């Protein structure tokens, strides 16, 4: 009698993994979380553990009921894909963009403006409340308008039959090709198809690239990051492309090249942006405030706090967005770790007749070597505008200083709250906060906060 064949052992469900055949759950959305997802509760099985958990469902709003499929364990809760809206609320509106829900650039186009803006301000209060900061003056939100975003970083991929240019899909690496983008300025939108067509001519199937566009006062400044250095014919083609499309400047950099300095391919005229009363030629691909209106709101809040101060310090100064307006009526020390940005600031200041007595510049890694101790003595005002990670070490050094007024500019309420708590613990009071929505329909928000010792 032949031996009986053993049945294969069942594959165990790993703890922390949601079964691929997990059934849908019906959820009532209670709130919108920090990533812009609707948040509700449902009984979900993860591994062998089945119990009620928080569930995050994108593109849903408080008060709505939704049928969703759990797809991933996020630790604090379960990410789910919406399958069907069972009920909706009056705050739901039609999205402004045909790419909404596929493109990862926007998360909240489906929410009525007033409710969406209230939520953004509430995000700031929530983060500050967690560190015990609840008593301060919150100014009205400064809201961005559609069609005003002046900076974009597009991903590009050459496929076998076409080239896609756009933003990555939500939570994935696939590039969503864009025909339009209601967030961007019209001149940036007009370049979507031309750059896609040009990349199709220069890339081989399977190759990827990036296109970084800045809309300056004198036109579009473009930086292309290519997989390899173009030959002479390709360089000539790029120069012709820049001329045809009316770009102010076109530069290139090879991906992975240890030399980060971009190489110019075409320069039709000066690529400059006016900061205060000074024209600055930023490095290709330089950081700019996302909108001109947002930059104005930040500058006005800072200048109001700077009244009657005589000696000012601008930390994480970049190309001088805040240094140059400050230098109009008093001496400023501008410090940043980006050497190219500091060179651009120094060159613009010199051309405008602002010598080192009015504007001093220094290249310095403020994350690893913050200004501290005696270096901070004698300043009446310190401004710091770090990246999203915040400025933990520099905030601690400022908290220990005697500077009377500190202005914090931040694009991340979570790291701002951490740095603000350090300042308050060091003896400062949060006097005023201005929320600025430069990142329309995204979960992100900018803010300016004034601290007084």
C-alpha cells in the first residue's frame, strides 16, 4: 500500500500582517488625521489578533460612512482602501483636479474650504497642546489660492511606448502622468507636456529623471537630473528646447554624481527672484517659499516682530528670503549650511551695495554645529527657518540665550512644537502665531511664531 501523502502545512499568518483576503469593514469617520486620512474604528484582524482598532481611510470626511478594505498595519492603526461611500456629508465638494485620488500631491481636495482650513489650524493647536502650549494669540489663517504654487519637483520615467512625467501616486512609486495641476502657476503647468516630450527624446526605455522647476520673477528656472551626461547633440537639443519654451535658465545634473554643482545648458537672461529690494540669482533647484503670497505673509509677520531691534540673526537663511528684508534697516548675520545658497546671497548683497557691515554671511552646519553661548550675545532678534526636521540643537541653544525676540518659521507643526517647548522651558513666551497654508489641499502647513523673553 503506497504511503499516504501528507498535506502541506498551512502557511501561518504573520503577526503584524493583514491577510490578503481580509474582508471589507464598514466605518463611521470620526475625524481627519494628520496625514489627511479619515479616521474611524472597526474590528480588524492582524495576525491572530482580532479587535477594534483605529482605521485610516483616505478621501473621507468626518460624519461619513464608508466601506473599506484593510491593507496594512501602521502601528497606531490600520490603513484601509475606500471601496464605497455609504453616506456623505455637506462638507464634501467636487475635486478641482482630474488626477485627484491617484496623484499623491493632494489629499484634501474633496473638503469644503472653511472646514478644511479650520482643520489645518487645529493641527497646529493639537501639536502645541501636546507639549503644554495652549495660551497664545493665533492670527487668522493666510490661505493660498489655486494656481499660485511656484515650485515643483517632477519625477520622469521612460516606458517602452511613452514617457510619464508627474508626481508619484499616493503611497507608491508609480508616477501619475499629469495633464494639468490646479495648484501650480500657469507657466509651470504649460511645461508639463513639453518636458515630457523632450524627456521621451533623450531617455532610453527604463530610464528615469527628475525635473525641478522654479517660477522666478524673471521666468522659469529649470534643473533636469539625468541618468547620464548628455552628448554634444543632446546638449544642443536642450539649448534649443530652452529657447523654444522661453526658459530663463536650464541646468543639468547627473544622478549620483558626487559633484552636486549643476551644469548650465542654456541661459537666455538673468534667472532672478526679488527678495526685499534685492535681486538674487538662486542656484538651480534652490529652495523657495512655495508661494509668493506665503513668502509675503512670513516676511510681514517677521518684520512686525523685528521693530526696534538693531542687530539681527537669520539661521537657516537659504538665499536670503528673510535676511535681505531685515538688512534694509539694520545689520544681519545670515547663516546656512548650503554653500551654494550662501554664495548666491553674498553675491546679491554685494551687487546691491550691502557690505559686510550690513549683511554678514556664514556657511555652517547648524544641525551639528549650532550657534550657541557667546556667539549669540548681542543680538536683539533671532530668526530660524529650518527644514521639516526642525532645529532641535539650535532651538536648545537659543533657549539658553539672552536674545529678547525669537521668530520661528516652520513647515512642520510636530517639530515646531518640540522646538517651541524648548524655548518656553528656557524662559520664552509664545506671543503670537500666524498659520499660513502654502501647501494647498495637502496635510502640510507653514507657520510663523513670535517668542519673547
